[in-house]
């Protein structure tokens, strides 16, 4: 998605401190889908925007939105190198199944530390209303056996509405 040298090991490394609510989402170590489901129950929805590949880097890209009702809350993009897809073909057959839930059921999956940054609003391929010119985001690598994939998650303004029960 973006160059690795543009990411920081802490949210504060970006030069800006996120608000407490956003900080708690950025540093959430559990499954984001589980946290979102707990907030919005039967209003939770995962929408696959695009799954394509292989691209020029020989990787598959999966773009999704996690929503509470009609509020987009989290945009996520997964980059799956061809070697990872070949070793774990189920990765290209997820449909609307959350990746994190599937990975958590696999043996020997390790997650790298998070990397953080602010992404320009133009990077997210959905129309969301915001007065800020950026979204907070985090990225990490999941290691499966001898392969890996990268997940980047951008937190959209709908997350605040969801936390306040307005979805």
C-alpha cells in the first residue's frame, strides 16, 4: 500500500497523538471484528470491495469494509504474496468471512508488531464524511509457516458513531 519507511512503531511517532478512543482501536490486540461485533451485534457487516490478483508484484489484494449498520468503520487491505496463496489456497476463498477470525483458528500464526501512520483520505476507496484530511491506520504482518501476508487497517469516522451506539 505505502512504503515501509513511512510507518512508525507507535501512533505518537507520527508526530500527532490520537484521541483516546482512536488510540484504543489502533492498539487493540484482539480481533477488530470481535470488538466491532460486540458494539453493533446484528448490525455488523463485512463488505468485500475488491479481491484481485495477481498484481504486478505477483500478489493478491483483498479490500474490505467493516460496517456497523450503514456506517463504514474500518477499511482493510490485505496483500497476499503468491507464495502464501499457493501454500494456503483458502486465503483466496474467504468471500465475506473475516480474515482475522480465520487466521486465529490456524496453528502457528504469528503477528508482527503494529506499524502506525496517518493515511490521506484519498487512499480509502469508499465515500466517508470527514473534516480531517487523513485517517489513522495500522499495519502488521501475519506469518503462517514460512510465508506471510500484510494487513493494513484504516479507522474511519464511523467508528466513533459505532462506539456511541449511533449506527
